């Protein structure tokens, strides 16, 4: 497997943050959070994914078609982040992730491209249904790229003593998340809306994730 020359951190930016006026400042904080590490962003669906959910309900698209449409819809959100953070480089495969990391360039995953690439090249296949949201997709990306840390950037606090099962039942993450994240060595939760920025950061899970589910 191709690896980068520096630590790699995958950040999942929740879709609930895309209509928040504080997002540009939060991205500035993110730039400074771990300057020694390469940053790889995966953006959530938010309202764009909800449009596809409504289409599925109205037109009965079926899980397979809705899955890929939802992934394609993320391109709009990805372009928003590139507008707010022009240095972000779109990446579509592991080799592109490694190149960006080694060049010290922050990157953003083209979700539909990366999932197609991964499933064609032997990565574990994600279920193609609504049980899988961008939380699981981002965890899957973190696994595929062998990230050192996976950071969930959310709009809410993580309740104390929350397990993977608790989080899924409470709707904090999706129903597939515990399976997608099981090989990721470290998971950090950040309530980005906490003040000051960074105050809502907690280490959630570390090696042996299956033991806490």
C-alpha cells in the first residue's frame, strides 16, 4: 500500500455546518489544528442529500440509484468548501491522497469518485442504501487511506460515556458507522459550534473500537 511521509488526519465535516456563518473561521481553526499532519476532508450531505431523499420517496428510485445520486449531490458541497478554502485539492484515489499529503497540500475527497475507485480496486464495499450516510463513508475513507486519526466535526456535544451503539441509536452517527470505523485507530469528536473554537474537542474512541460498541 502506498503511504504518505507524514501523519494523515481525515476530517468529516457535518452537513449541519454548511449553513453556519462561523464555518470560514472554523476552517481557519482546522488549518492550525495539527500543522504536522496532512488534512483530508470529507463533507457531509446536509440539505443536498435531503433533496435526494425526497426524490427517492416521491419517485421510488430504489436504494442503488438513490445511493449514487446522493454521492453525486455531494459535489455541490465539496465545491462550497473549495470556495471557502481555495487551497483544498480534490482527490479521487489513494495515490492522489498520498501526493497531496507529501506535497503539504490539504485535500478534499470527491466522494462519488473515491467510492467508485475504492470499490473497483478491492476496498470493502459499502452497502448501497440509506443506512450508510457520509459519517460511514468518511470512516470508510479513513480506513482505506490508513489515517492516523479520524475527526468528526459536528454541531453538537458528544454525551459522556457514549458507545458506538449509543451513538447510532441516538442518531449521532448512522447505523453502519460501527462497522465502517472498526479499524480506524483513533476517533475524535469536535463540536465545532462550541466557543471558543476547539473547546468542544474530545477523544472518543481509540484502538480496539469493537470493544466499546
